[in-house]
C-alpha cells in the first residue's frame, strides 16, 4: 500500500508540531492514529525516517499496545469478553453467531467497514456475564440472539 499525498502531509504536520519538544513517541502515534484511524506499516516507516529512529522501535510500540491498530477499523468496535465467567456462560457462541451473521472473523472487520470484532480477557463485569461492548457501551447477560439483536441498533444486519 502506498500512502496518499494527504497522508504524508498529515504525518509531516504531526512530526513538525513536535520537532522542538521531547514528546513521547506514544503521544505522536496517538495523534497519527486519531488522524488516520490506524497506523499502517508505510506510515510507521515514514515516521521512523522523519523522527530519526529505527522503524523497529515504532513497530514495537504499535504492536505492543492494544489501543494501536495497524489495519483499518470498522465504524463500530464489537468487543466480546472472553474472561472465565463470560467464557463459561457462552462468549464463544456469541463470537460464532456474530461471525456468521456479519461474515467476520475475530480480529477482523466486516467488508462494508461497519464492524470490527475483537475480544478482551476481562471487562470487569463478571456479574453480567457474558458481556459484549459496542463502542464502549456494555451489553450483559447475553445469549447469541440477544447479542445480534443489540447490534441492529448500530448498523444493518448482513442477511
């Protein structure tokens, strides 16, 4: 993938805004992700060159922290808790149902860009297990049908 001229201008603007400061790399990467929606490998290489640091350092930060994305994300983030309580009470069945209904794998984004499906080890809502969050909004005590019904409020169902 080649970056657009607009993307290069965005990256240059962010780097320039921090060239006279000791801004931590994480803050710069947050700004890039806020502007682009994710941090593609090409942008990582360009930033490394502009900042005078190894690309491996940028990749290390982006790949370590779960709040950074290297792939475009959907308009809505579906996060299924897979902690012990949620797993025992059916989280896997919810993931499978959403995957079938929206033709998306865990960690993937629907073809129309509506949803990204991910999982979390624990959301701290064990008494509501199984739990799903959509754009940070918690939905609890779900079964697969209820999870699919909740998603209708966020976008069209595939079928």
